[in-house]
C-alpha cells in the first residue's frame, strides 16, 4: 500500500472508531440511568418499576432501532480497532530501538487495544448473563407475587398470582388468576388445558439480576459465583474507565475537532466522564451484593 493510501485508510478507521465510540458513550449514559433504578427503587416497588422498564426497553420500536445501532457500533468499533492495531504493527513490525513509550504517550493510549479487548470480553459475558436470557430463553420467570385470595388453595390462603401487562380473558375481574388455573408460555399466561390466553406478563429480570449478584449465588460445588461476578464487574469497570480516559478526548481529535478553548474543556469533561460513569456502574453490583 502506498504511504498516502495507508494514512487515508488509517484516518478513515479512526474516524469511524470515534463516531461509534461516542455513540457508545451515549448508550452508557442511558444504560446507567436505567440500571440506577436497581439502587434507588428497592423492594416490591423496585421490582415492578425495573421490570416494567425492561419490558418497555425490549418492546418499544424506537428503542429497538437504538439497540441494533448499539450492537452494530460495538462490533464495528471492535473490528476496526483490531484492524488498526494490526495495521500499525505491520507498518512498524520492530519497535524503535531506543523508543521510550512512557516518554511519548500515556499508559492508556499504549494499552487501548488490550483494554478494548477486555471490555469486549466483559460485554460478551454480561450480555450472555442477562440480555441473552431475557431475549432468547424462557429461563426468566414471569413477575409474580403472592396474594391473599377468597378461595382456599389446600392448606394456604395465599396464591401465587402474576403481574400482568394486559388481560385477554377474565372471569373474576382485574385480579389475575392463581397458578393452579394458569400456565406460562413465553410471555403469555394461558388458561390451563386450553388455548385461551389469559394475559401477558412481564419477565422478572429484576429478580434475575438480584440473584446473580447475591451472596447466596453459589455453584453446586460451593464456588461463590455472586462474589466472583461482583469482583469481575468492578474490575471491568476499572478497565472501562482507563479505556474511556484516553478514548473520549481522542475521539474528538480523530474527528478533527480541535479548538484552543474547547479542546481542554472536552479533555476535562472526558476524564470526569471516564471516572463517574464506570464508577456509578461499579456501585450497582457492590450495592446488590451487600444488601443480599
Ligand atoms: C454494572 C452494572 C450493569 C448492570 C446491572 C447491567 C444490566 C443489564 C441488563 C439487566 C441487561 C438486559 C436488558 C434487556 O435485555 O432488557 C443489559 C443489557 C446490556 N448491557 Fe448492561 N448492565 C451493566 C453495565 C453495562 C456496561 C458497563 C456495559 C457496556 C460496557 C453494558 C452493556 C450492555 C449491552 C450492550 C446490553 C444489551 C442492550 C440492548 O439490548 O439494547 N452493560 N445490561
């Protein structure tokens, strides 16, 4: 490749990395605000609020478009980053004999590829924990609670009832039927033994998240999965923080946005962002672990 073509393709890669990276920063702010509900709204009310929020996020058409843009940005940012790393390595296969990297660049800038890879490993693990289960499996139970009923169910006067999004069929008014008369299929609650849809429920993602980060979450052989998961999240947020520390301001440079007054402000904002956002994310699993 000629020198100028090399520089051009490398500039284009940096440009797209900057755009996708800044979009992902916006995603982080939205995701953080949604997840902070896990701390600020607790108990039964917290469960209802979070599950209704999760339902909205997975069913609203505009949010769905944003979600696909997020997946695309993660993949594009990662692939472009790897390509840029390989391209730079090929251009300079042997390190300069007397290079002193610490004198020329900060630690995050030299380790951006490694930090990015660790963030990608975190995202893959994280999405398989919650997002995959929520979207593609029936492992997440429907939101249910116990309520006193006027009927007697064997030796208890309490029955498990489902919190429903909407009712299709009701004989007894607005209170959902007990599980003895209904069965769950996906998001639908069916009248047992029939094809009649009784209602449609919310997936109980709140309980799944709380159970994951709980002290009681242990494997059969006694490995403290909840504790290890919490440590993994905190470690990953530290990695994300270093990645953003360099990445945020560098994105503006890659887009060619240099200004004597605004560039120092962007740098300061980027550093505050890279500490505050991952810091608040890290508090969530620690809080959930401690209260479990
Ligand atoms: C530490 C606190 C965090 C918690 C408790 C949390 C929780 C969740 C949950 C419950 C979901 C599933 C939502 C659904 O499918 O409706 C989800 C999805 C997701 N999370 Fe997180 N998350 C955290 C941090 C992060 C971070 C730091 C990143 C990125 C670096 C991230 C990236 C994602 C992505 C890309 C999705 C899929 C989003 C979509 O489908 O639109 N999460 N998260």
